[in-house]
C-alpha cells in the first residue's frame, strides 16, 4: 500500500509543476503528461490521453509551427539512469 500512496503523491506533484512534463515508456508512447505540457505545445488533452508516440507528438507540434528550442530533441531510448 505504501508504494501505491507514494506513486499517487509523485503523480500529484508532477501535475502541479509550473513547467511541462511528459513521461514516455520504452516504446516511446506517452504515459503521463501534465496540463502545462499540453498548454505549452497547444495540444489537446484528449489527443495526449490516447498515448501517442513521441514522434507523433513532434509531428503535431511541427504542424502548428510552434518555435522549438534550437537543441534537437532526441528520441527516448528506454534506458533510464
């Protein structure tokens, strides 16, 4: 039960952060995002809840012509340290 409570607490903290957060699984599918992430990239929460791929999200962002950071975004490798 303690693990479940801790997970719930961390999820709540991530939702409340003042910056965008998105977490992807090893297959590069979106597993979690906060509302700030959706707001920054002008993406509908209903779209993000469908667990789109990292690449598909980038395609949607590019379609909107949102200026991106000059540093290239790398595909997640599934390796976490």
